[in-house]
C-alpha cells in the first residue's frame, strides 16, 4: 500500500499543502524544477553519447571479433520467444531476423513459447516450424499450461520454455551449457543482424553473472500510429537508448540475455509476477550479490508500438501497455525486502540501484503533474500568497527552469529524426508537421503516461491486482513472403 499512499499524498498535497503552507509548496516545487532541469540536461547529453555509441556498434564487425576468441566454437545461444495471440506474420518477421544473424545459426536454439490456452497456437506453430525448421540448430515449440499459483503471462511462459530447453540441450553432446546464453524477447522483437555476435563477445569477456541489454526502439510501426502515440514511443525509445550509459542503475527491460547457467541456478523466472524483466534482475542480484550487473549492447532491437484498430483503439491499447509497464511498482516491496536481507558486503551499491528503481516508479505518475501544475498550485489555492513578492517570484523562476530544460527536448527531437525509419511516402509539408507533434508532450505525458501510472498505483493500493494483457500488435499490410523450406514435424514440450 505504501507506494500508492506516497503517490496520492504528493498529488493531494498540491491542494491541501497549498492551502496550509503555500510558501513551502512553492519552494519545494522550485527545487523539483531545478532537479528536472538537471535531469533533462543529463538526459540530452546521454542521448547524444549513446547515439554515437550505437552508430559505432552498428559499424563494428562483431563476428570477426567473436571468431578470434578462444572459446568461440563452444558458444550456443538459446532464444525464448513468448507469444500469445500474435499472428503468424509478426512471428515470421521475428524469426526472419533471427535467421538472418551473422552468427552461425546452427548454434542457435529458438523456442516459440505458446500458451496452451491459445486455441490457434498449434496451427501457427505448425506453419512456422515448416517454414523455419531447417534454419536453426533447433526450433522447438512449447505450449505452457496454466499451473496452480501462476499468473498467466510472459514470466511464467518463458520459465516453462526455458526449463524445457535446458533439459533438452543437456542431452545434446555438442552443446555445452556452461558456454550457452539465454535470451528472452517479445514476439515482435527484430534483432540487429550482429546482435548474437556482439553478445558472444560480451559473454566471453565478462563475468558469468552479467546480464546484457540491447537498445529497445519502438519504431517498427511508428508511422502507422497516431501522433500522441508516436511522440510517446519516440520518448520511450530515446530513454531506452540513453539509460544504457548509466550502468550503475541499469535494470533489464523487455529483451535481454544472460548465461544459461545463471538462469538455471536462479530457478528461472518466477511464475507469479507480471514485471518479469526487472524482477528477474533483482532476483539474481539478491541471490548472487553485487557481481550481478547489466552490461549494455549498443545494438538496436526494433519493436512495435502498441497498435489496435482505429485511432481511439490504438490510444486505448497504448494506455493499457503503459499501465502494465507501470505495474513494476508492485515489485517495490520485493526490492525493499531483498535489500534488507542482503549481507552487508557490497550492499550499498545494491541499495543505490534499488533506490533509483523505486524513485523511477514513484515519479512515473507524479512528474507530469508536478511540472505542469506545481508552480501554479500555491497561488491558485491561496490567492493571498499569490499577491506577495514571493508569490510572483517563485512561479517565474520555475518557468525559467522549465524553459531552459527545453534545450534537451531539441536534442531529443533531432536524434529521434535520425533514428526513425524513413516514411514510405514522405512529403515535405507532412515532415514539417511531424516536427510540431512534439508540442503534444505535456498532454501526452499526463494522458498516456501519468494517468496509466496512477491507475497502476491505485490498483496496487486497493489490492485490485493487475492481470497480464498482451499488447495488441498488427502485422504489416504487405506481409513478407514465405521461405520455401522442407516440411518438418512440430517438436513440443513433453506432455503437451
């Protein structure tokens, strides 16, 4: 209940504290705006640095570097692709990107992790097995049953698939589990063609307790979604890029990799959680200690923005996706308990990372409201204070600080334009209009970020726990052609 209580205490404080102590509220809002200026400036600098590192990584011959390493021939990669309801076309695009890796795909195992409750799963599995079965060392299919005590979702599904894959691979003489990685992704993740070569370099040169995080860019369908959704997903993409420069507080998200042995020792993913990515990181941190860190791989994994039928349907889908992401607030009690139980050596680095995680989730529903309404609240609710010299000065200073923070927004717009894929039918006037879409940021920040975050905090406060809902994804209007492959049987997990 504590996260939700903190959120509502701050939001309601803009009213009751402005009535009781307007000067104190004005001073606190001014301090927060100063912090926001620092935060936004830092973000702009890190976006530029991370963008340059990504371009350098894209130009690097990772396969040549990996091939020169002594243990290169022993490395095997396992890829878990959890799916529920996604179309064959979406999964096909993901598999095509995996099949197009420059790393030897015969040393890759891909597991299509379906849900047993999906009535169309077997048909889609058969089509994809027939099309891609000869392109990897293994292409397996699992059908995850609903087990007692589990929450239906990505975490429980990929735990089932990972157990199946590790058991099967343990019986294959040519696969060394000690030199195997496991990668989990979304059903619509399009990997850069050198990702697994870069992962091999990192895996062989870093300690085994490391996790590896690529750049997540929500650009696959960016020109098909409405302008508010386009702006929000651009911000998310830039934030995903910039945060890779801060390894001291980096936590895994969406698509990431680790040593298979580490995953097995930790007992795989927990089946009773929704935010599986951050939860898995903290689970490893609390089990193995501060040697668990996240290493960035500055190569893009391009995914779809939330999309549904129609303008309103897409915005509703975006709202639900944001609410599910904001449900990471439910892990705050788990993080606090784990930090308190950690042994003293190395605890402080873990405490700092945990506090940054908590701060990020608590500020999710608060920042847009504080930035938009904070400076004006004391004067609005206390007219007498508004007529004082400080009542005039503090809002003006807040305005100057927020105006100065717009410099980082200009940087983000420029980098976003460089990273976005080209429009299919570009038009000069339309391109100019796209630039002005960023004026929607205040409304988008409240309507599609703060309010979904507030909904997640409210549900946690009231004990109305969230169920996992798959974000709707639409395939491209013109699907990619089928590869002509020999028909192969569908291999499924035992007992399914």
